[in-house]
C-alpha cells in the first residue's frame, strides 16, 4: 500500500521547540528537536517551502476527492 505524504510547513523555532503547520489544523504543532529531526528524515512528511500558509487549501477540488 502506497501512503501519500503529509505536506507540513516549518513556521519557526521558539524556546527550543519547532512550530510546524499541518494542513487541517488551525494552530501549529510544537515539537522538540528530536521529533523534528525524525520528521525531516521520515518518508511520511513532506516539508513545504513557500510563503503561502494555506498550502493545503490550494489544491483543486478534484484532487481532494482522490
């Protein structure tokens, strides 16, 4: 079974925690450096590079239905 990667975006680092935006969450998730490194090397997550924070909602509707 082939899983689709989750698009996430690194928003920054504050007080030793990395703030990561997920497509369906309104507030960012804070993770420590160990978990951040695991996510960066994982095949489950794809880090989005760009200015648009609404990266998940920019897909056409027919793409979301798949």
